[in-house]
């Protein structure tokens, strides 16, 4: 079950009970006793093992989840999290650059690259009239051959007229658009969502896997260039932002 709890030197202040639980769980994870996707004991089982209150156990699990060590699925259990890649929340960066910065290998699979007439949702996102021709691309991005993002993007044809001529297995839509219509403004909307069956198949995830969705719009001068729907498996990615007041 748990490795022995660390002993405290006499000069140290008492460690809060929830910290003792965190230390024991963290030690098992870092020692490889529990591996990614392993289910850890339930709250009730941890209460019995440690002899602490349920509130104490809950706080320990909640903080470990916030720190990215655990994933808690309501009605299912608590699991060891997969080590996560990291994406910038406030920056607009190419996923290929983010993956390369981790010394990992990026590749992408192009599922769709087409010209369509914008439906109401797509037209609103781009600030265009419904039915206006736009470019549409659908890609799956991989990190070391593990799918980490679905990119569903619509593009203003006037901002990037050669969009359909690009080979997005060699570059990314973001990299091309940054050259064709240099970014001057961006917008991120972040949601927690459930993926569709098709999206789960593309990402190779289970039905109960939560996902992060970023809706990203980018502008060049006063024109909206593109709107992208970026879907990440929750167990494989996290977002980080830093800002100054």
C-alpha cells in the first residue's frame, strides 16, 4: 500500500495531516509504486488507512489534483495523472514549437483541407456574413506519436488566399498564418468539455476522459484572420499563463 511516512526531525514544526497524506501519495507516485492511469484508494479507504477525517483526505486529493499529480473523475475514482505537456494560455504559439521546446517530436495528420461556405457559427466567429466562402482545415497533432490536439480551423480567404496550397504535414496553420497575416491581437476562450465519439477516436481516449477546449481567434490589424477550435485530452495537457498587473 503506502511506503512508510517520512519521520520529522525534532526541531521541525508539526506537519499538517493533509500534508502527510500528500507526501505519502506523492512518494508512491514518484517511486513508481503507482503509475499513470492507476487508480488510487478511495477517500473512504484513505480515511481508514490514515485515521484522518474525510475533510483532511479530500483536501490532500484536491491539492494533488490541482498540482497535476492526480485526475479525479466524479463517480469513477481518482487516478495517477499522465505527465503533461504544457501550453501557453496567454501566448499565441505554434503547437509544433511547444513540442520542440520539450525536445519531443511533432507530426500532424491532415484530415480536411477545403473551401466551404461558412455556417452561422463559423461566420459569426470570423465576423462575416453567413454563406461567405472560407477555408477549413482539420488536423490532429501528435507528440512522440501520441495524439495531443485536434485543430479545427476556419480562415478568412482574403487574409490568407494561398491557405489551401500549404502542406500542413511540413508546417502548421499557425506558422503559415503568422507569415501571411502577421498577428496583432488574439483571443482565448477556455472550456472543460466532453469529446464526441469521433474526437475520442482521433485522440485515442476513453469516453470518460475530460478534455480542454480552447477557442482561439486571431486578428491582423483590424481583420479577423482565423478561428480555431483546439481540443486537448485533459490527462495529457495543461495550460499555464503568467501576467503582470
